């Protein structure tokens, strides 16, 4: 639910301030005039690049290199879910199925001895290895697989050494039950989901302590310390849709339904550049309440949101050309604005006959556009709330 100019006027009235007064206090906005067409170059004022001049190639500040690293990781994780998740989960479930089959064969057919126990141990090691290689860098499941299996195997070896085969058989059954519990669809849905994601992607997008992009050890942050948040994402190259969420509820609404996707796509159409672009992602960040205040049914549309448009190009030179193409064509720039640690370009363009104001930043081979709105930059009230706890605010 993005803030419109009508919303802003309503907010002013709710504060007991006249609309004109609320919109004028502290504002030096000068609304650009159009000249009877949708060509946004008509919006360029006297301080902007002349329409017949090619805009200068401006190198982004070194500070944007950190943002480029962050975007690389976020984009890569979303792409993994879009392209590789299904195969990874299938490999994980197959390895667990092999381990279960080995255990049941030993219990049913074989004499329990040192050799058959080592067969079970080898199957357990295979299950752990596949969990680690297929899912380990994305979810924390490999530690659970290893620790639980090691506990059961230690117990099996101990009672086998005593000749207590009934107790060995009981522990083998418990190990098989454990493997079934982390292989079933309920566990996949709750702990390894690709639809309502609660893994390192969520922490990278919305991390309460700001350390999500430090050393790899920082990825092990206690999830209980991560503030509640909700992101809706759409991977344009594959059509993959999902939520990234941390909190006590399950979102029943389908992610990025067409009714949501269409206006987001349309609003960003003017700042899309296909030349040299490899992939693109739409994100919505929602200002959801704290965990204790969340309703039983968490409907994202009930809360303020801010949209983001991420485009990945072949290299930094291609993203630089994209900036030039945009500012030569449909997009005008008027100064910069700093939020978080970076300075963003203030841009505007036409959409459905009106002026849309947004923020644009180039970081390495990425372009990121944030917070498009018909409300001018200077006149927004509380516009950044859905972004305040995202990685964009990290120092």
C-alpha cells in the first residue's frame, strides 16, 4: 500500500493541517511542466542536462561497491530459488530415502554387526553430505542432519559393543523415524520453503544488527534476534514468485498475484532498460507490525509498502550505458538524495499522464530503483518506513 498524493492530503487533514500548508512547509519543489506529450525529456528543467546533450558518464562513488556486493548476493540467492531449489530439495529427499532404505534393510535382513552398522553410518554420511552440498549454504539443515545422526550412531555402536541387539534395533528405528521427519512435506514447507522463505535471504534483506554482509560467520545470527519483516519478490526471467518472511504467521495470500504485479511492472516500465540486461527482480517491502502485534491472518496489503526494481547487467560498463540510455530518453534527474549510507539520484518520469518521482542508484553491474510515487521527493511524509529496517539503511 504505497503512499499516493491523495493519501498525503488525507494525512495532512488528519494532523489538523490544511493541505496547502502541509504540502508547502519546508518544500522547495517546482513541479515540471509537460508540453503535450508523454516524452519525459519535456520534464527536464533548467538545471538538468539539455535535451540535445548526451549526459556525462558519471562513475558511482566507491561506497557503492559495498551495495554492489550486497545486491550480488541477494540477486544470486533469489536466482537459486528460481532455478535450482527444486533439484536441490529432490536430491536432499532422495539421499534421506536411501538412508531410510539402508536402515530398514539392516533391520529386516542382515545380522547386526560391525559391518552392517558401518553401512548405516555410510548412508548417514551420504545424507549429511547431500544436505550440505545441496542446501547447506542456503538453509541450516545440514547441522541438524549431522548432529542427530551422530547421536543415534553413537548409541547404536555403544549397545552393539555390549551385545544388546534389541536396543540397537530400537535405535536404528529411531534414526529412520528422524530421517522421515525431516524428509516429509510438512518439514519442507515449514523449514525449507521456497515460497515463504526464512533463510539467509531474509536476513540479507532485513537484518536487525546490520552484520548480514560481513564475514560468513555473520550468517549464523540467531534468528530470534532478526526483526519481523515481509518481502514479496518476483524473478522476472523465470516468473518465480515468493515471500521472504520472519515472524509467527503464515501468509496465505499468493505472492505477487497478477493484480499486484501488473501495477508494479507498469510503474517501473520507464526505468527498465533491456540492452545488456541479464535479469531483473521486483521487490515489495512491507512495514509489518512487531511479532506480538501481528494478526492471525497476516495480509500484506493491509500495510504500507515500498517497491524496488533491481536490474542486473552483463558488467558495470553495461549498467553505465543503461543509465545513459535512460537519462537520454524517458528519465530526468534532479540532484541526489542520501538515505542509508548511499547517495541516490532523484529521478522523475511520466506514467499514465502524471509525473512519477523515484530514486535510482547504480552499483557495479546493477541498477536499483526505489520508491516510485506521484508524491514529490520533498513532500513525502513517512515514506521510508517500509525500508527503514532493510539492508539499504545499514551503515
